C-alpha cells in the first residue's frame, strides 16, 4: 500500500492505486466480506476524486449521482475534493459527496 496521501500522488500513481483498491474490493466481495468491500470501494472513489479538477464542479449546479440512477445532487459549495449540498427530493439535509461520483446533467443518461 502506498504511504503517500492522494493529494501528493501523480496521475499514474492514482490510477495504479485505484486499480489496486478495486482488485482488493473484488476479492473481498468474492469472499463475502461486505464491510471490507465497502471500505476499498470508498477509498477508490476518494482516489478518483483527485483525478478530477474541482473547478469542473460548479456551485449552484445540479449533478447526477453515479451509481444512483434517478438521484440528483445540488452542489452548494466545494471543500477540498468534496461537493457539499443536497439530494433532490430528500430530507434536504446537507451532505458531502466525493466529486468523483458526480456527473454533469448535460451528459448522456
């Protein structure tokens, strides 16, 4: 495992880290270790957030949530690699999502 923080990694190091984490997640899933699978998947999503330019996420805009069909997220502000805002149609409690799971509304469904 790499001891560097994601912010210090090069693009290639991040890609390798994501590949390693996804492989560990796959193995955990095959073994039925659900909590370990979830941890590796979350870490991979965080590493992916460092491959995205935060300036491509615009406050006030609506985004699709990858992996959650029909769910939308309104970004209020960004802090680091997290977008803070609200899911549409929910309880309207503020939450933070890694920017790697947001896609622009304009892209394909």
